[in-house]
């Protein structure tokens, strides 16, 4: 009898004002986006100035520092979603941002300049094949049981570190 009374007359959970919740979450979203954009801009500006002071080539700056700065928001989102167990968001974010950057951003950038854009020979001979190879290596890794291990992740990081080392040695 007491359980029935407790179930029927228990104090109800406080109601959440849906409008206030949406406004609050929207404000957090906007503030987060602004902070990420500002931080990425600071990262890129400071790093580019430092690289130029050391005589690093424009191609290396673009392939490393600018790439890191523009993908910093994706990296932050991926790490947070992975920690929270939302791995589908992490993978979708990485694949989606890569496709978006290669198609929409590159296309818009090329449409906005008059004439054509010169492409360094090294970009076509070395960097483009490395990018294609990295994409192709992802296929079997993601298809094998639809899981990715720490070992595979470590191998990807090592491969990227090797690529960065090559860039710094060969192009500076």
C-alpha cells in the first residue's frame, strides 16, 4: 500500500522549460563555435609567422600548419564525441569534413580566383599519392569488423609523423 501511495503521489520531477533549454543550448553552441574559430585563427597565424621566420616553404606551411589549424575544430569534436561514446559522430565528422574540404572548399577557392592556380610538381608527385594511399588504407581498416583498434590508430599517427618528417627534411 505504501508503494502504491509513493508511486501515485511522489513529487514530480521539475519541469524543464523547453524554450529556455533551446535558447541556452543555442547560446552555448554559438559561443563554442566563435571560440573554436578564434583559437584556430590564432593557431594558424602564430604558426605561419613562426614558420616563415624559420624559412619554411609555403607548401609545407599549407600541408602542415594551415591543415592543423583548419582541422582543429574537427579534431576537438572527434575527441569529445569519442570520449562520450558517440563514435558514429566522430567517424561521420572526420569523413564529412574531409569530403567537404576537398570538394566544396577547394572548389569555391578555385572559383574565386581569376585564371588558374599553379600546382607545384611535388604536390602532384608526392602529396596527392600519399593522400590517395591514406584514403585507400582506411578502407580495409574500417571494413574489418567495423572497428578500429588502438594499434591501427597508432600506426596512422606514426605514418603521419613520418610524412611530416619527410616534408620538413625534403622541403625546408
